[in-house]
C-alpha cells in the first residue's frame, strides 16, 4: 500500500560525492503528485546531478531515493526500466539520431519499448501538433532551430505518457518568446496532472511561471537544497 502523503519522487537525507568531494549533502525533497517545482542555483551547484538522482540515472552516495514508493537501490534492472517509463526527461544537451526524421525521433521511446508509432498514430500526430512541429515532422534534426529541438525533445519525453516530467535547462538556448512557449507547454502538462520539475538558472522564467501556476522553488546552495522564499 502507498504510504499516506508519499511523493512520486522522494529524496531522504541524500548525499552525492563525485571525484572525492561531496557535491550534494543531506538533501530531503518530496515531489507530490501533480506538483510543479523549479530547481535553481548557481552553475555547477549540482542541478543536473540532482535531476539524475530523481530518475535513477545516478545512485546516492548516502540516503534514500524512492521513485513511486520503490527505493532505487532495491530495484532490479527490469524494474528500473519500468519506473523510468513513468518519468519523461528533457536533457540539457538534446541528442537526436540525425538520420531519422523528427517524428521518428519523437517516437523512439515507443520503438525501444516494443510499442510501434503506428499503434500511437493519432497520438503522435496530436503530440507533434501540440508542440507546433507538424510542418517539421519529416525534417531531420540538424535542420531544426534551437527552439524546435527543445519542443521535439519535450514531445519525445512525454510520448509514453509519463507521470513525471523533468526538464534540465529547457530554455537555456532559446530566446524569451520561445522560453514562454516552452513554459506554456510545461504548465499545460502540469494541469493534466503531471508532476513537473524544471532545473533553471533563469529567474525571469520562474517569475513568469508563478503568474500561471502554483510553483515551488528549490534552491541548491552550499550542497544543500532550500525552499526559496517569495523574493524571486
């Protein structure tokens, strides 16, 4: 039975060391179902590392990480794969297979999981329309602009209908208008009931989001995570 008040992702007294030094220390965070969080902090503070801990790509040096109630340390490889299907990730450095069309790249998680894009036919079309890439579906990734790449990455992250969406600096390489467009898509996902966590150093983006959604801001400072106040 799920524990009362349990989060979809929980970090309990988590530490992570890298290269002999502690990057993160004694971090306890709980992402409630349907919540919207930002993760901020200076460059090199460990935002990407914390995101990787949140979807099991890294194991903590100390403490516990629970994904959907399960401690990542106790999961078998197949279990990890199942859990990860519930988490869509938009990476900071978006990687595509350049010889495949944009729509084939977006559908790749379906292919890898043994489901076929044809089975998701209307869904793939709807998803491409939702991110505004219908006209670019047959283009190759090198032909895309930075904003188009980020929107394709978001579409790929959500094609498996995950419960959680993690985005690492999704607006880092795009202009303000495109930042707003991406933010709108992430807010829409949250309104569909998905838990959203965005790592960003862009305080303007956080301020813009707070006008649209009840967002909590987590700040990494001195290897720890603090809940930021309303001073943003």
